[in-house]
C-alpha cells in the first residue's frame, strides 16, 4: 500500500542549497574558461595599451557613425552602387583565383611582379581617388583648405590605427615573420594566412563604399576599377600560396575566392559610415586611404622584397601606379 510522504522543509532547503551550489560551480567554470579563452587578447591589450585604447576609440567612432548612417540609408539611393562595387571586387578576386585551376606553377619573380603591380594601384588609388577628393570635400565643408586637409589627416590617422589594431588583435600570419597575434597557436598555417588576406581586403571594400558615399560616380567607379583590376593578380597569388601550403587546387581556389567576400561587406559598411555625419565623408575618405597605405607599407611591399626581387617588384609597382593614374583621369 502506497503512503504519501510528509513534506520536509529542512530537506527541501538543503536540496535547494545543493542545486544552487552546483549552478554556481558550473557558472564559475564557464567564466573561468571564458577568461582563459580571452586571456591572449587581454595580455595583448596589456602589452600595447595605447594601441588597444586607440583602436577601441576608433571602433566606437565608427559604430556611432554607422548607427547614424543607418538612419539615412533608406533615404539614400546609392547604397546599391556601393554593394555593386564591392561585388565587383569579389568577382575579380574570384576570377583571379580561378586562373590557378589552369596553371601549374608561377615563378616567385612573377608573383612579386604581380603583387608589386597591385601595390602600385593601391598607392595611386589612395592618392588620386581618396585623398584628393577628400581634400576637395573637406574644403567645401569647412570653407578652408587647411581645415579640410585637417579632416583628411584625422581620417588617415584613424585608418592607420584601425589596421594596426586589427594587426595586433587578430591572429594571422606574415611570410616574413611567421604567425602573430593573440591565439595564433590555435590556428593552422592556412587559417592564419586566410585571416591575413581577410584583413587585407577590409580597407579595399571600405574604400569602395566610402567612394560611393555621396553618390560621386567618378570617385566610386575609379576606386572600383582600380581595386577590381589589382584583385585579379592578387587572387591568383593567394590561390597559389594556399596550394603551396598543401591544399588541393580546388580547395585553394575556393578559399581564395571566399576571401573576396570581405569586399562587398566592407563596401556596405564603408558606405553607411560615410553617410553618418557631414564630416564623415572627407574623414572616411582619409580613413580608407590610411588603411590602404598601411596595408601596402606593412604587408605588400615587404612581401615583394622578401625573396630578392626588389627591382622587379618596383617595376610592377610603377606600372600599377601609372595604370591607376590613367584610369582615374579617364573615368573622371
């Protein structure tokens, strides 16, 4: 015969304490694991407090301008142009990567020549398609050429800080110095290289988006054309490097294509940020230029000079610079 057990408040209280103890123990373990995961980034921030603080400030400014720009997105009819420009950058990267399917090997000298050409186009695009229009917009906004130059200079500094922060806080790999960044030991060589290329593509996409920020087709098309042209040899080189790292040709091509997806994403972000405030457009042009100049000086040029082909790479850089200059004049 079954009898109902009497309610024991003391036993229930002890059981509640036991459940609470288990929950708090599990929460403490999860929190400890979270701090363990974040510890490389916290150590990096402690080692470079100025870089971390400056990067955080730039991120906050970009976030405010992005939120403000979202409110005006519906009223603007140019975001489709920015997305199309960013997509063109992705398509050109994918096209360049696909060329690796039919190529067995390209000499190191040829690779450095192509990367030098890409660097030259990025340098010229920073000067002619970003800094010069930024100076004009800054002068029109402030009524002073000196103040306008100041806005662009602030943007240049913000772009350098943005890329320096990403370089410090994102695990990636440089051919000349190897793996770097917090948590890099947790990723393989391929993963680190892919992250490095993704960081490289962010300023290119943002530059396209900022270029279309005020509906100026001359600036937007010039940047889109320059970045799309230089993405072809760049995509090919990325696919070849991935293949040399041990991936099959198919996977190397697909991953190289996927790195180009940062460009349409960056284009939309750049466009929205440039429309956040009146001063955001000239500052945004300067920011995109500063980010691209940082990548060229910090990544591309050292890579082209690493294997002793400095002269070849420099000739490629000059050819790329001249090509972009002609494109800019023709499209203007």
